[in-house]
């Protein structure tokens, strides 16, 4: 494995570690200025209605969710890792709780795309059935 490939894998793990620790500055530092985030599958409608967002929008969504929606959510060690040229793919699960006490244990396939050591794109595949039901229940709670 080349030094660059090793650094890319290290940065993918660092992304999860900084997210779990809510370390916003170091997390943002891993991303290129032209970073893009995309939710998948296409049938899921993100709460903000945007399928693709830039670095600042993505950081805003993360901060909002992890500060205002969830009491605590952590991503576990990847269950599977695929590492190729300028890409790292993690299969992982989250363990969390909403502020209202609703469990949040989702499953993900996350693909990190790199340009050098920086993450330029993050594709996030979620369990769309679980996510849709979870966020619909939270919206219903908030409206009562």
C-alpha cells in the first residue's frame, strides 16, 4: 500500500472518530473546499430536501442533528472495509438516541472519494426504510 493510500484510509477512520467526538474543526479539515455529500438511495428524501450539499451545508446538517436531534449517536467500527484507488468504503452501524428517547440504530454504506489526502465526496447510503420511519416519528412527536 502506498503512503497516500494508507493516509486516505487513515483519514476515513479519522472522519468517523472526529464525528463520534463531535470535533467539528478537525472533521472539516479532512474535507476539500469543493467537498460534496450525497444521500442514497435516491428514494430517500433528506429532512432539508437536498440530495447533494457542499461542505458548509453538510457540516451544518451534521451539527444540527448531533446537537439538536440526537442525545448521543456513535458510529461503530466498520463491519467491512473496501479500499481502492482514491476510495474507501465502510459498512457500519450507528448506536444512538434522540433527544426524545427514541433509539436510533441505523446501517450505512459510506464511500469516501479522495483527491490526495482530502475527502472530496462522501456518498452515504442509509437504511432508507428505517431512516424514513425514524424521522417521520420525530416529526410527529414535534407536532403534538
